[in-house]
C-alpha cells in the first residue's frame, strides 16, 4: 500500500470556517491522495477548556468574521449563505453528539459521518435551515443516513446515552491535547512521519506545504490567497 499524508480535521457544525475547511478538503483535487479523518467535537467545550472567548462576543471581531467567512467562500468557490443564519450561534451539542455516535457506530462510520456532514452543512450554511432544532435535525439525518428514518431515530436515541456523550467529550479532549483552541483544527502527518497542527482556513497554505502537496497547486482561485 502506497503511504499517504494524513489529516485529521476537528469540526463543529456551528463554525462557518470549519464548514469551509471541510468543503475544501472534500472537493479540492489537491487532497485526493490524502487520508482524511473527520472528527466531531463540541466547540463550546473546547473554548471553555482554553478559557477562550467566542469571536461573536468580541467587539469588532463579531463583524469581521462575517466578512472574512464570505471572503474565503468566494476565494474557494464555496456555497454559503450571505447573511448569518437566524439566531446564530445555535447550541450544536445535540448535533455533535449525533455525529459522535455515528463515529462510534460501525466500521463504515467515516462514510456515514461524511454523508451526515454534507447534508447538515448544506442545510445550515447554504440554506439557513436551523438544523439544531429537533424536527429539522431528524429530517436531515433521515435524508442522509443509510436506513432513512429508522437510522435517524437510532442515532438520535444513541446521542442521549452516556457512552456517546462521553465519546464527544473524549473527541474534544483529544483536539485540546493536540493543541486546538478553536476551529477548524487540522492535525497533519506528512510522508516523513512528522506531525504538526494547523488552525484556520487562512493557514491552509502552510498545511499543504507541510504535507508536500503544494507542487500540485495550480495557482488559481483561493490558493493564491494562501501560498
């Protein structure tokens, strides 16, 4: 088996920048030969562990991040809602617990997490649907998970168990232990076996250079912003 560079992307659906990072990793051909793992965490829990302050609560930064998310979306042709979704930021703990439960559910958990994330991100960050509300969450899961409504109900029930709640806590602790203080957080291992962490869409250039992927960059689009 040919070795591949590795990326672990920690994410929470509340973060527009985690969505943008996810979209780029899923769709940009530069990452086609990278082993990528998506790990759901609870951003609120991570911020508490770091004594960090949510950007939305920082004067001036609350306005700047909205402008910045649209800049990166345009740079990388990422579909995203022009205005922040209503009642932002929502409590995504129920969503993240469901995703953590999916991650613990089977050997095919990554494909199921990807299916769920694709649908959740499109519903929230493209269409502005409040997926944190129970009825919307169930609907999105029913349409994205193999098994439909039955699978959605199973995952929603599992999310209430102590085991799955602890799984999300452990994921969040793992991100913190690897240096995360916000999202998106990437833990990357290159072909030399070296591992480093990177934070933010604006550090994608440093990340692809570390992984030895920059030779495949065409110089077009968003990559001109980061390389």
